[in-house]
């Protein structure tokens, strides 16, 4: 196995858009031959199973690595013995619209990728031009094992994620008394709020108990009159244990008469039509039919052993395989479930879209991923399959309200409100160093802090209202099956 590095620049697309395209398309542009028909340097040396680091050239001297990818087998190689693949038709046009160049035949050439992992470090080696693949220098090879997760600011497409305080009918903004990640304390000017406590959860689809980054983190905070406090987020190794912890805390708070907001960072629904495609119905809405189906058929053990891929495979068979799920682990590949999508099947797939309305709204601001993509290193899809299973069981056990499916509102009395969140939408510049070193725990604490600040300023209640930008048809899809992200 050899290691390579590829540099992209802002010539075709922004950094955030480039990361998003590589993750979702699993395809890296690279032609095999130059305009004179000669094979481009290093192309012949790249083999299936090699690793390619995707870097960004900010300037001639400043270069940063963001992703480490595994080279996959080509489906339509441009020449025998080369891993360079070629795409035509709709698959090619998807990548052309993202900034990938095409050849005279309208095809896009490049390298297919299987496993994609976050790999953030400052590049030290000396390399040639952009959009070329170079052998990874020794000084950078040593950084792979020490690389960190991508900082949130690299995933921002434009502007601030956090809406600012709006003057007028809202209360004056609260005073932040303590601003370290492990201890947040806020003093409000009024005791009037929509919620009394907040819990934010960073979820995981791991197949074994795990802690640290890319594991489950639970942040929580509670008001006492006009003072809000949130302690250090809790790291939990398994989903079953996390649900037990949440259930105990939520029941305690509800019995104390509190109104509690629970934010979970996985999708609560799928693009409209999925329940129908599976043959599911419910008088309470397509979302209910899906949640019940997931709760009954997705299996998850106390040690995080799950049947995510086989469940997705069965869904594909019922819809019309391959697709809509894809991006499984290599050992789970079947004729119905594939690791690749580009060049294998297209969206709309049996009338199912790739993106929900709320995903499209979020994509304007930050890098997002399709709920259909199960794994391949970086994905929300696997978390969603396992998340909905546990959400249905947890919500039933605490008599929770699943927003917005059960109403665009906030509670009038003691209650548990579940909402879908996307932590990358919330970021505090003063915590930049913490995002780089302890991203997941910092992101959920940011969401707890943000909820408390908006609530004490009289703004959080409005965040739960129907989005005024949606037409009637889209709103019906959102309410019946797709769901909506808080703060999108």
C-alpha cells in the first residue's frame, strides 16, 4: 500500500464544497492522459487499496490536509491496469456541476474512493502543482497517525452559522458569566423561557464500544430561576448506555415539572416517499410508520453490535435495488447494497430524492451529507438508521414530543421535546481551539449554550415555528415524513 497526496484550490469550488463533494461522491478528479495522449505522472503507480490524502493549497506556502481516502476498484477504467475511472451521462454531470472538468467526450475521469476519514494537519512536504497526485512526503507520512478531526470553520460555506440577537420584542441578551467548555454559566434578565433544561447529544454508529472523538457525547444544562449552568459533557461508549442515561435524566426532570429540549444529531426522517416505497402506512403519518419499522427491525446490542447494513440491504430490495442506501462496509456489499453510488444508480431513485428539504437548506451554509450514505468513513446515514430506532423507543418511554411531526410548537407545561440538530451550524469563535482538539464534546456544549442564550433572549420559541420560506407542498412533505433541523 502506497500513500499519495492531492491538492485542490479555490479555482473551481470553495474548501467546504470540495470536502462535501469528495465525501458524498467518493470520486476525486484526475485524468489519466494529457492533451498529447501521454500518461500523466504517477497515475500508473496508484493501485486499489492505496491511500490518498486530500489537501488544500491556501497559498504557495500554506497547505492543509483534510481527508485520507482509500482507492477503490474502478468500474469503467480508462485503460487496463489503471485505477482511473470514467463517468458519463448524469453521473458525469453531477460532478461537472460541482466543478469537475470533463473531457472532449463529455466524460469525467477520476479515482473512486471507498473509506474516507477526516485527517487534519498542516502539510510540510515539498510538492508540485495542483489537481495532481504526488507521493506523500516522509515528513507528512508521520503526521497521519497524529491527524485530528476537521475544524468546524473549514465546513462553513459562507457567513456566520449563528443568527445574532435581534432587538425589538425579545428580551435583552443574557450575560455570559463563565465561558469555558466544561463550565457554562449564564445570568438572564428574565425568568420567562420556553424550556427549563436542555440536553444535546452527539450520536455514533460505531460497531463497538468507543470513547473520545466520533463517539457519543451528552451535554446538558438547567435553569434555576434566572441562572443557567452546564457542566462538563459526558462521554458514553455505547448507544444502549446513552439511552439509559437519557431516559433516567429526562424522567427525573419531567417529574420535577420541567420543560426539556433534547437535541439529537441525526436525521428524524427521510426524503418523502420512503415509507410508501417500503409499503408502510400509518394513520399518524409516514414518519410514524418509518419510526415504528426501524424500532422493530433495526437491532443494536449493549456492545454496539448492529444490523445496520443488512437492514439497509433489505430496504433496498423492497424499494428497487441497488439504492437508495449505499456506502456500506466492504464486508456487507451485495447485489442490492453497494459502497459506491456515482455510476451505479441515480437520484431520483424510484421517485426518492437524495436530499430532504431541510438538508438543502443546511447545504447553503455548511457541508452536509446524504441520509442514504451509510458509512465509508464519514457519514450521517449510519447514525440515522440506528438513531431513529432508539429515538422511537426513548420517545415512547418518556412520552416525548417529536418536533415537528407532532406539531410546530413549544411545551405549555412539563414535557420532553425531541428535535433534530446539526451541531456544525453552531460555533463560537472563542472556542476555536477546543473545536480542533475536542470537537464533538465542544459542539454539543455549544448547542446547549446556544439554546440557553436564545431562550433567555426570548428567541428560542420562534425557532420552533413553521419556516415561512416553505411552500405548501414542501411543508406537507416536511410534516409528514422528512422532518426539519432546528436552527437551519
